[in-house]
């Protein structure tokens, strides 16, 4: 809203071989250490804060023969995946560096669409430990963390004295304020796409549950905890403190609603902070950890990893670009110019950055306590089942039996895992 087989050369070593061939005769396998230089294409989700191109310009000025072209895909992670998969299944060399949602590592590696990378080339020991694991599958490194992410609660500090730490506190404050003011209470990402899966997963995790085992091989969803998560959302819709218009929200819609002053509370990623400081709510909002049933929530671990297409003919340049783009100086700019969470741990403790981005200590706690989504090769199907089931509950919050929906979700997930 991914690993397989040893990889061999992608260089043109034989007459008539295309950029997608290798010296070993196996199409689509390459080695960044042995060949392939030249201009490359970085394909990633839409740059909603317009920070990427200036960073790419720095590389392009220093590498005029190996310039990077930015190809932006839709905002939603599942739409990005669909376009990337279509390209990779066609074995074309249009994409070189892939900006992958962290949940895609297993699928893309398992299908042989990306190549393994040498750990020693990247300073992984200086990254936040949880983000490194999102790039590892079956003991191999298949991508390099570029940005991390954890869900945060944006709140109007001019309208509430203290931010809520629990669902009950959130509900009480939302009801109190919305009765007095023309403002919506709470919204997240409630359209039926990957964002809704993330919001539901956070609610389940915060209730002490999980959806799949860490390796994605077993359904571990407790229907009682799933029902509790569904009830949190449906209660808000029935009582009106979650506005029905939020059922159409992705990240951008919820970001705009909050910064336009139409929401008291909003669940979003850290990238929404920068634009909010230049909006109608500038100086009027704060950021804290998401609330849960009994205290701070357990966020879903988000972010973007950079991987190299197995069908790229310019894998050496792609690898060097990834080293540059994930370096410390550039990571600082990712935060200061894009408001995206960096992956270098030391940046979260930098006094100058904390002064400029006071939510950094909270964000660091959220990332370190967050849970990655399962490393499942069928994650896309899993997400579709979850988002579809939750959307059904949200669309008819007065009539749907959440216990039945939770049981149905568990059965559908078990069928996906059984047949994978």
C-alpha cells in the first residue's frame, strides 16, 4: 500500500547479448562488482515533499556520465508494488534502483527480482537495528535501508492540555472537543489499501497480538484481539469522533486534513511534520506516540529500502549510488529537507537536529519498539485480505459483527498461508 539463487554477470560479454543477459546465460542475473556502469533510473513512490530531486542533483553534478533519473510511482505502496512487479516480470532493464517498501524484501528476493548485496560495503552497524532486519531475508542482505518510519499521533496542543496515551483517553478528548468545535476527532489511513492494513496491524499489536509469525509461515492472529482492534475503529465511526470522510483517506489526505485544521488527532508518518510547520496549524500542534488500549501503541515499522534490479545492466553504478544515497551526510538531508526518518542511529541524538525536530526522541522510541510486518512472500495477498475485511467493518459499523469478521479474516489468512 523478494532472495534466490547465486547471481552472475550482467555485463555484455557475448555478441548479441542484451542488457538483461549474463555471461552465464541466465537471464536477469547480475553482479554489481563486475560490470555495468552508466546512467541509471531510481524508481520510487511519489515525492510528496519535493525533496528528492535536489539530492539527486548533487550526485548528477559529480557523476555527469552516470546521472540518475527519478521515476515517481503512485503514492500508495500497493500501487507502487503493482507497477514494479509488472516491469520486473517483463525482465526489462528500465529500472535500476528500486525504492521498496520495507515489506517487499522477501517477495522480491524470493522471485529473483533483486540481487543480494555485500554487507561489508555498507555501515549497517551504525543504523537502527530494526531497520536493518527489514532488508535481510534468509540470512542475506537484499537491500539497504534508506528511510525508516513509525506511526505517530499528531495532535492540536492548543485544544488539549495533554495528548492521550490510551484509546479511552483519545475517545474522551475527541468527543469533548468535537462537541464544542467544528472539527473532526481522529483519523488515520482508512481507505481499503496497504495503509488500512498498517493501521489495523498497529491496533492488533497494541492489544498484545500479532497477525502472522515473524517468518510469515503461520497465522497467529487471536480473534479476540482482532475484534478489539476492529471495535476501536467502528466505535469511533458510530459515535462520530472518527469522521466518515476519513474512509477515503490515504497518507496525503489525512496529512492535509490535519494541517488544514479539520482534525484534532491524526495518525500519520513523520514526513507530515515538515509541511504542518508551514500550515494553518503551525505552532499549534504536537507529536507523540500513538495511543493503545493500555498505554503507548506498538507501531508498524515502515520505511523504504533501496535494492538493485536483477535486470539492470548498470549494477555497479547502482551500487555506488546506493552507498552515496544512504551515507551519513545525505541521511541528514533526508531528515532536514524531506522530514523523513533517517536510518543512522546517531542522528536521533544530535542536539541541533532535536532542537529543530523535537519529535526525534519520541520517533526513536517508536521505531525501536515497532514491529516489522511479516517477511511473507505472499504479503500482498495477506494485506488485501486484511484491508478488505477491515474496510467492510468500517463501511457498515452499525451492522457488521466484528467477532465474525475477525474469525473470517483468520480463516482467509490461513488459506493463503496453506497454499503459498
